[in-house]
C-alpha cells in the first residue's frame, strides 16, 4: 500500500516508530493528530511530510463546520500554524501548506473551498508518486550493473507517499535487471536505516547489508562501495540538508572518489536560501543517552542531538530530481531564474 | 581501584559489559576464565589485554601441580595458545605472553619459574600504570586551556590497568588546571564510548558530552572540536589499527584541520608489520542487528561487524607514547632500528 492514504475524511498511515518488528496503522481524523504523528516521527521523511501536512489541512477542511470561506480559512490558518511548528527543517512541509492554502483562497464558496483543499492534498500525494517514479528513472542511468551503493537513513517508500527518492533509484535499477547490492547505515539515534531501509529493501528482494554509522569509512576504504545515494530534507543554494551523519558520509565518499548523489523532488529545493539560513532541529538528548527504553550512558551525562547536518555542494556529484540529474552548478542556476 | 588486580592466586576485574548501570566484579582463578572474559569483552582495551593475558598465565603457573619446569612450560604453552586465540588484533596480548614465557624459560627450578611468571605479570601491570602516567604527561603538552577534545571508543583507565592512554592525556591536562571539555562518540556497536568513556570522565568531573558516531562530521564542521585523541590496538609501520570508526573520525578531523593524535604504550607498536599483515577481527552480526537483546533490523538482513579499522599514517598528527610525542616519520624510523 501507499505510506499515506485518504479515505472518507480519515488519513491512514503506518506507524514508522514500530517497524520493523510490528506493523501498526494509524487512522487520523484531525490535523492535531497528524501534527502529533509528525512530531513523534510516526510519520517522517521529507516528501511524506509534505503529503501529511496537506492531508492534515484536508482533515480540518473536511470536518469543518465553517459557515463562510473566511471562517474556513481561519481554521486552516490555525491548523497550518500547528503543522509549521512540528518540525522546522524539511521544506516540503511548508511548501505543501502553501499550495493548499492558496487553493482555499481561490474559492468564494465554503463548500468549493473544502473540496479544493481536499483535492489539492490528493493531488500532492498523487504527484509525489509520479515524481518519485521519474526520479527513479533518471537516477537509474547512473547505476551500473554490479554496483554496490551505500545509503544513509531512509529515503524509501516510507519517506514518501510511495516508491521513495534514493531508494526509487535503486528500485528502478533493480527492476531494470541490474544486479546491485545495497549497504545501509543503521542511522543512529533513531535507526531509520536498520529499521526502515533494511526492511523495505529486504521485502523487495534487493540484497542489503547493514552497517553501523561508524563503518562507512571502512567499507569505502575496502573498496566495497561504488556510489552513495541519499535523500534530502532541504536543498539550499550552497548545501544539502539531510539526516545527521550525511555530511560525514559525503566527506568519506569524497575522500574515496565514490560519487555522492542526492535524490529529491523539486519540492525539497529552497534555492533562495543558504545553509546559514536553515534551522537545524535539535531533538531530545534522551534519544542519544537511551536506546529505546534502555539507558546506555551514565545518568547526568549530556548529549547533542541535531536531527540534520549540512553537506556543502562541493561534496555533491549530482542532484537527482524529477527533471533529471542536475550538477550542483546547474542547480545553483535555478536560483537565478 | 585498578581495573585488574592479583591477590593470592585470583585475578579480580570489573565486568565491562555491565557498566555503567551495574558494577559487577569477576574473580577468576584459571586462565580459561580469563580467556573467556577476553572473548566476551568483559575485559577489553589493548593495554589491559596485555596485563590480563599475563595474569592468565600467572594463574596457570600459581595453581600448577607440575613437577618439573618442562611440565610447567607445557602447561603455560597450552594456556598461551588459548589466550592467543581469543582476539587477534590487539598486539599487547601477544607481547605480554612472550614476555612471561621468556621468564619461565629462564629458570631451571619449577618453583622459581612459577615465581618468575607471577612476578612478571605483576611487573607488566605495574609498568602499565607508570607508562600511562608518562603518556599523560607527554600528551598534556599538546592540550591547551579551553580545548574541546573528541575521543572515540574507550582508551581510559578501563582499557588499561589504570589511568588510560588517550584519557590519561585528558586527565593530566585537567589535573594541570586546563579547562577542557570532551566529546565522546558512543561507539557502536558495543557503545564503549557511551558506557565506559562517559562513565569515567563524568565520575572524574571532567565535562563530557555524548554524541552518536554519525555526529562527528557535524561537531567538526561547527568548530566544536579542536583536537582528536584516540587509543590504538596495534600501530604498524604505515597505519594505526583501532576500534571500528576511528578511520572515519581521522578523515573528518583531517578535512577540518583538527590534529588527530594516537596515545598508546610502546607495547602496542608492531613496527615490523604493515597494515596489510593485520588480521581484523570480524565479530558476530548479532551485535549490529540487535541492540542488547532487542532486534533492530528485520530478521534475515545480514550485517558487517569488523571490530577495528585501519587509519593510514597520513591522517596522524602524532603518536603519544611513554617516551614522548612521535611524528609518524619518527615512529617509522623505529622500524629501521
């Protein structure tokens, strides 16, 4: 199934904090529930956050008792505010809210506006799948038969509505008959690589081997890896913002001349901004000093927990989006247009 | 107390797999028990492995009923074989066995030989503490007031008989009144950084902050780190062999022009060998796909688990040993002498 689905005023998604040991579905009927699921990472992945935010607004519209379009828009603004405060880094969330709000404002009649909001949310989700297919197709041209590709975190179908971004590239290469292998980093602290990427690839029959984040240098030095592909939470003019650890992977790939690719839809692009303008979400220390419920560090020892880091464009070999593979220079030209 | 102690034919040590949540002591009276403790990492850390192996042989000698020196040496050879098969990478273990065996062979009388073996084991442990103090003193000259130093894994008192190697440097700097801070990587898969390094430093009142291994690039890029110091399991002519993840840290430090130092006693030096000659211990996949007892990856997904990696000398700013701080070139000259 799709990672997120709309049905008669309810949004259904899989709780990503429970995978891979349990498959638990969430049925949400209010935007507050969606915001909560985003905050707790039950729903995560930049493109999926876009679709989820849009569906959150659709829930507000669908269940609204507003008598006027003005009143509806006020309710939507309240919901949008709650959504914007969930997670600051992935730009897709803000992009989707803007798209949906614009549609609501285009209509005069309240019923028309409700319909437009729900339709726009559906459209964002539909487009995401289509866009991911195109990312997969463009990216697969970079992958050779026999390649071993390293990926960090989860940029798979679980990070999107379906098919994935980085993993779409690997899926397409595999479907094209290329005998690839994947090395997945476990991605501490929340183990999206071990729990989600390994799960998706293993389920699809694509050979995947798990490593700890500390083994990236080792596998590159041993010549085990030909290419690296990751997703992105935001691509600004001078850098890629993605899951903590991405920057380390990029530097190590660069040192070993393994091309480092970023796969992301254009909704992740934020070409007017620079790395210095991006707010990096700092999450609770408990994610680092505990492992699940088990305390691993002595009580009282503090930890850092930035959710993302910043990879300057000099480490990036190409950005794979729905329009093709862009060099960093070509990407930067978009900001001038 | 010391990490390992001899008392009337018994060896006492703390079970390092239970820290920091529980402090459990092991009392061992046979070399087989020592070998088991080494294999299961209840006892770990290159210099400590040297002392533990020596004490293992001392237990065999002390409890032996051998009627001749020849018979004693045969028993010691059997014990040495068991010890040599525990862990292949740390050279201190082999060095200590050689030292002790040589002493046994120097004596004619069996009682003299027993005494010589026990004394040599005690001497190895005593010397380790003294050597670590000197490493601390030499290394502290490199540390400036206000520095934040990153360390990986545990090269502390728990990795040695007392005081540590990399952490000896930090302890001495702190005792000298330098206001330093330490960033400790958690060191997956077995979390020696979170469990042991954070524990030791926190106990001593030295400010320590925990990060995941994936955050090393981030903290360097943000300018949070001035220097890196790690221990070593073996230093060969062209490289440093140390805990998995060390190589990634070294490359990232190099990229950010943060000097990368290695602190280790000369018993860790293996100057006649090259990196290509070193056997890297591959441990059970279960340490990676599980976290403690909890399965984190889907069943059936394989993992890599090399316990060590190899850092070429070009990334090393200096080797801190009991005789001073050696440049890689000075270290390499030792191999010619």
